[in-house]
C-alpha cells in the first residue's frame, strides 16, 4: 500500500493535513500524484511537506528491527 501525505492551506491561514491512499499495485499512480503535488508547490501554490510512504502488505516479517535468531554470534572482523 502507498500513501501520499501533504499539507495545504485551508479556508484560513491554518494548514490542514491531507492524504491519499493507493493500492499495492498502484505505485505508478502514487508517484504521479506525488509529482503533481510537487509541481503545484513549485508553482507557488500553498502545498508543502509532500511525501510518499509505503508499506508492504505481503512482508514476511514484522517491520523494524528484531532480535537475531537463536545461535547467532556476531563478531567484529578487522582486516
């Protein structure tokens, strides 16, 4: 899954957070949407903090760091 996040001005001077979701097979659409927002920002429209995030729903493990498997021994090797 892909999510595009950005800020834009609301009716007043306050910024409002926005997002758009895209399916896990819609990377091209998510990238095009992100680029369109960045072009608006470059043109001077009140759009900022445009970012694209992804999460693989088919990941085999938990996101982030985890403990090493049992029996794993780390050694620092110097050359």
